[in-house]
């Protein structure tokens, strides 16, 4: 048995140039996590991590894991295998927030059984999943409600493309039967969090039978330069109403001025470890999300984000983002707010 | 000073054959704990452990401890010394849930002063206790309410009965003055948790002056075979109404197919440590609980549970339970639901 | 990277001689903390600590820290530099609760940027701060609310006064613009917590534009004897109403019967480490707090507290306090309750 403790702080501050919706200057703990991970015996390993930021309690990875066959089996709450941006750790994402389409469409963490296996340049991840910790449980008057059940798969291909280069191609699909939890709501903030309001919002969509999600990923890296793009679509199957489909994409590029490169392992990007006295990175992203389809008018969000990151060490990072948001048919109609945000981050 | 970290995950899934009350298929984190324990100096040791399962926050053992005379003194929140099943760690109980009578009648954790001492084959545990962490505190409009105060004692006798055998005989009593917290409610789930509903329920019993609880325990173990039985009764003394008495019992037997035996120490059973590549255990239990007496019709629950456990190592266990419940005068009258449940567990 | 775990339990019990307001006998976990601290790399260190007492979740110190110039820079949530009593750790305070004027007036922990530097016998601490974790954040209907912003400074002078003696002189000031969070409320318990009710209370004061706080500290120590005094005033600037000023002070003395002295470092007192088999300390305090000014009649509190502390080791302490409170114009008018309280404490 060997156990290590884990911790993380992401502290954000933002100031806004509001348009229609007033957005107040604010500082907020985005993440504060305490956890443990390690080996339980020769075969089994584990992790338990909780986020207590802003005095909430929210489970992150909570699992039991072992090698099985040529791959790895995980039982517990982990991320559903869909989306390069979602699957990249919040410690390693290039901008302060993930692209809006990724936030909205990818399922993040759910309880289930996950299996991952690599064969040469191919990685296959699959998961049978149900609800996430803390919600959608049969109880009290709803004791007869069956939990949602989904199945997801992600295939990543990383063909050899020459020294110090990486080509990542991925496709994922996730099909979920909503069981007796048939109300869903999709909404998001403008890729910045301290003022806590979502400007696009479908409102509650009742009578959802199932969802079918689909994702395409591509990334290319050459030393300190990287570019990634991702498309995600969500077909929402409703019982007494026509289906609706929401989708979106992002494309981003980053360059590490000091020459280091983004890490990559297990189908996802990892952080940057400065070689010497610290690493500097510049980055830009365009993201688009569409939550309007048929009778649902949730709005559209098109954001341009510019980022500057300083890596003091592999555990400490400072980030600056400018977000130019363009909202159409949002909670307050059309608007174009701008945000300037800073993050102080450490993780171990 | 030496400190160790502690952790635990119990992840359950269940499917039901409902009868009257609808019970939905569900998966839930039964326990997710993070904690620390260790030595503060040559004399004093401590533990702090919290449960964050399903994003709640619930204190478990939180105490300061030292040797005193021939025994051990503990100050803080620990289990009231009553009931073999209750006092057996959730990591080591034979079935996924404790017997219903134990859940309902034993007080579990309370804040207080606990003293335990062993003399030859006798173990005596006693505790002066008040409320549990997180409830029953004088505040606001109830600032004048005195907290409950109780006193409990448990005597365990383990006469020598031959090599590789164990005979455990126990008796316990707990008397509690409810102070100004006079409303109590007794209720329980059908010995399985993912669908979170209690089928027997007294509703709120007002005007409770005091309770007097009484327990009898017996267990016999011979190598991999063990049998245990427990009876617990609770006399509820009411101010303006006649007293009521609720009681129940369970009897269970288990056999470790691979030959290992249940651990035993300090008056309680401990877990099973597999000798080689894993241990298999089969078990059966009958439990009965009666929450109906006088004017209170809380219902009766009689359950048969069959269990199969696999111990991958001393830290990792998988459990399967089938529960045949028989409810009389429950929240929805008489019904006989059946549940099939699985647990993945680790602890350290 | 090197990480240490941190923990703390303060368990209190109190019995009251109530006067007008009924105060029930009670036991409560005053603090139960779990945390981590350590070094992230050669430059940066950190701390994350949360309090889960009574099953709440409340952030304490959560920060990233490094040396900068001749001083120390801290980013995150720490204590605003104002008030000797507030800045003394709860593990090291002489009485079970801080003086009421300190509780009410000093800001305790806020998110911000803190810088401290020592030059010879002078220590200067400064902080630019905003809200505390868990409150006062723009969100939902209040998304346009700007967070409060304050700036504080504290200057401590410790002139050389001879061997085994200490003279501490301090002055602090804190100015805070309340942004769009303009409602404040000042209130306090009678320097004892188990029965959770505040006997003096201004009620909500609307239209607060800003506050200006001012503090004076003095302490003298000669071996096992120490005396400290502190005055704190709070000028509350209101938009459509006249300003109000609340103030208060405390004076306390303590003597360690076994000869040890209180630790002192970084402008604050630290705990007592017994030399041999444990240390005994006697102490007395008089505190006065005035929450009535102009149209606001929050009440006045004048308390005498007598204390006896036993330090079993540097990590374990037991405390006994008798508090003679004298309330004028409180929530239930004038009253003179008395409390007797005990604490069992460990920390590491």
C-alpha cells in the first residue's frame, strides 16, 4: 500500500466590459481540491478527490482501478470518454475555461465502468455509465425513477509524423437512455466564471428520452507549437416533441515562447514543465456553440479568446485571458460582452 | 508525531423487483471518506474522518485518545457501545447493509467520553454521550434547549472454547435523557440503499422524555465458519402518551470457501485477509424489525439476505447481495420487494 | 515538492446560568479541520485547509506563497492584517473564544494579495482584499454586483526590552469599499459558542458604502507572564444615513504556572510547548464591545472571563473558561448570563 495526497487551487479574478447583461467585477475560487491516490495492493489502485471551492462539496475522480488484459479497468466516477478538451485536465488546459461546446456537450464525470486499451498507435476508451455523484437518484416521491444509463466509446489514432511532432485524431460517440430522469437543461457562461451567470440557456427541456452525442477531434503539435480543433454534436431525442440537435466547435493554437512543448499521454494533452526559470505561452481560440434548434431557442455563443500563460514550475501557473464574446438570442437577447481574467494556479 | 491518511469508497448498484412501492434501478456512492489518524505525542492519539459520499459532509470518528489506567479513554465523536453489528466497521460487515434492527436501534456515533477496558476474557466499554455532530444543538429560537445526554455500557465475554474457535457473548444497555430535543423518528430502508426510500417509518414521535435500549449479542466462530445473532430493544418513554417499545433481531451465518477466518479484536469482528489470490465467502441472514407498538404503527420488516463476497486483498472487496424483504404495515401497507445489489469497496 | 497534512479538533461543551435569553447546555465541535501545506518547488509554497466542524464546509487558509524582495508574497485567502487577537491562531489563543470586539471588527479571512516584510524590529503587513470564500459573489439576478475591495496595513514594533522579555506595539488600518454589496450586520455570541445565539446584534445595516477600521495593539511579556490589550474601531459609512462607529477593546493577562512562556513569531503570539509533563496557565480578560451608535442600537457587551489551560504537549490542550457576560440593549434587552465552558483541543 502506498498513498499520496493530492491538492489543487485555481483562483480567478475577472473584470468585465458588460453589454446588456450586467457583469460585476469578481474574484472566485474556481477549484480547491483535496484528495488521495495510490496503490492498494499489487493489482488495485485508487483515487478519491473532492472539490471544496467556494465551500461546496463536489466529487471528482473517485475510483478503483486495475490492469485487465492488455488494458486498464476503472470502477467508479471518472470522465466519460468524449472530447479532447474535456478530457484534458483543468490543470493543463490552455485557456482558463474549456471551450463552451465542450462544457455543454461532453458529460464530464459519471459513475460507471471504464475500460481503456492501447494497441500501437491506437487508443480505445469505453465506458458504461449512469448518473454523476450527487444527483439524479431515485428517492422519496421519485423512488421509482430508474437512473440514466449510457455507453460511450472514443478512438484515438496518433500516426507517426516525425520527430518532435504529434498528430492526434479522435472520434467519440455517447448514447444515453435517460431512464426516468427526462428533464435536461443546457447552458453556459461566456468562457469565464467569476461573475456566475450563463448567457445562453435552453431552459428545462422536458420529455427527453435519450441523447446521442458525437465528437471529432484533431490536433497537431510540432515542438512548442500546437493546434487543436474539436466538433461536438448532441442529438436530443424527445418523447412528445421533435428531436433537437445542438452543436459547436472550437479551434485553438498555442506557442510556447520559451521552447517547451505541451505534454501528451493517454490520448490527452498534459501540462508544460519549464526547462529553466519558467515558461511563457501565448494562445488564441475561436469557439462557437449553438443551443438553438426547432422550438428551443437557447442562443448562440461565438467567442474569441486570447491567452498568455506563465509556468513558474510544473506545479505553479499564472494565466491571463481576454474573452470577446458574441451572444445571439441569449437570456437577454443579443450582446457582446468582453472579459479580462487572471488565474493563479497550483496543483500536485 | 506520526500521521497517516485514511480513505474509503463503497460504491453500490441495485436493481429491484418492486411490489407496491416503486423502486428504481440506481447506483450510489454509499461511503466516500477522507481522514487522518495518528499519534500526537507519546500519550495522545487522534482520528478525524469525514464522509463526503454523494457530496454531503458527515463526520465519522473525530476524537482524541489516550491510555488511562488499564484501559483507553476517548474524547470526541465515536460509536456508542451497543450492538455487535453496529460496532463492526462498515468495511468488515458481512452484508452490504447492517441488519435493520441494528440500523434503527443502535445510536451509532455521538459526541462524548468513552472508556474501554479489558480484563482477561472480559471487555467493558462505557460512554457518556450527547448529540451527534451536525444536529440537535441549541440555537436561534431554540437557544434554550438542553442537549440530550445518555450513558451506555457494553460487556463482552469471550470464554476460551478451543483452538481456532471463538465464542462471543455480549450485553449492552443505553439510557438517554432527551433533554429538550423530544421528537424522534425511527425508520429504515429494506437493507439496501441505492433507491433511497424507507419502507417502515414511525413518523415523528413527539414528547419523548427518554429512551432505554437493551441489547444481547452472541457469536460463534470455528475457522472459516461463523454465526452471529443479536437482539435489540428500545423502550421509548413519552411524556403525555403511553410508552412504546420497538425491537428486532438478526441471525446470520457465513462461511469462507477459501478457508480464511473473519478477524476479531476489541469486541468486534474485523475483515478477512485473503491468504493467496483472493478469498470467497458465502453468507445468509434473517432479520426482523418491529416498529409498531401501541398507537404507533411504523410497520414490521422481515428480510432474508443471501450474500457472496470476494476479497481481492485486505483492502479491496466486492459484494453481491439478494434481499427478500417482507414489509407489513409499511408506508404503503404490506409488500414484498426483492433487491439484487452489488458493491465495489476499498479502504485503507 | 514536499507536502504535509494538517488537522485540528476543538471540541467544546458549555453549561449556562441564563438570565433573560434561555441558553441550553450543549456540546459542539468548534473546529474540525483537514488540510495540506508544503513546498511546490524551490520558490513557491502553499496551504489548503478546510473546516468541516458540525458538517459544514468552510475554507480557511487557501494560498500560494513565495519570497519576494525582502518579504513574503501570498496570493489567496488569508487573514486581513488587523488585530493581534484575530491574527493569533485559534490553536494558540489564551481563552476559548477571541475577545468580542476582535470577532466583530477584524475581517478574518479574505481573498487577496498579502505582503509582509520585516526590517529589524519592525514588521509591516499589507493586503489588498476582496470578499471571503463562499459569499458576496455576483451571480444570477445580482450578476452585475461588483465585489467589495479593501486595503489594509499593519505595523508592528517590537523594541528590545531585555532578556526573556517582549514588548509588542501595533497599529493597523483597513479601508473597504463595499462595491455593490452594501448590507452588513454585526453581532456576536457572549464569547462562548456551544449554545449558538448572538445576544448583541445590529440587524442588517443597509446602504453601507464603505468601512474604515482602525486598531491599536500592545502586549508585554516577561517569561511566563504576559499582558495584552487591543482597541478596535469601525466607522461605517452609509449612503443615505449618518455614519455610525462601533468600537471595543479587551485587556487580558496570563501566567504559566509551570514557567513556560507563550511563543511569539511574525507579529503574533504562538502556543505554549510544555517543558516536562505538561504546562498549566491561568488567565483573566475584560472585554467591551459597543454596537450602538446613532440610530443603530445593536447593544453593548462587557465580559469578564477567567481561564485555566492545561497543555499536555505542544499538540494537545484542555481549557476551562468562566464567562461573566453583561449585555445592555441586546436582542432581549439587558441581561447578565454566566457560562462555564470546557474545550478539548488537538492540532498538528
